């Protein structure tokens, strides 16, 4: 399934996350791998957890950071693609 502007995502039960010292730490429970996110990644992750779609996430990033819509969309799509490949999010079917 391809990511579109209206796509939303779920965080699977096999992934745990917490805010720790103003950072988001994500843990893949099965492998024990963990990740921390930069400021933009944190904003995207919170939006994913709130079931926001790609378009809403992108607009949110544009409003928070000095970036064009096109660049924000590129970054959001890259982030989401990486999260899908790492099985840290799953794509909801529309």
C-alpha cells in the first residue's frame, strides 16, 4: 500500500515509546533496539500517535519550522517510509 496525503498510521504493540528528558525514546520490544528522535521527528511521532494524516503532519511541520511545504512533505514522507521499513509504525488502510 502506498502512502498518500490522507494516510494515517498506528504504532504497533511491539513498539514502546516515552518522553525522556525532552526526547522521545522508541523501543522495539522484540529486538531491544531503541531510537531517539530529533525535534522534527518528535513532532511527527506525536502527530502519528494522534492519528493525524500525512497532510496534517506536513502542515504542522511547516507551521513550527522555517521550511517550505514541499521540503516538509519530503521529510515527513522519508521519516514515515523509514518507520514503516523498521516496523515501528503500520499504515492504516483507507
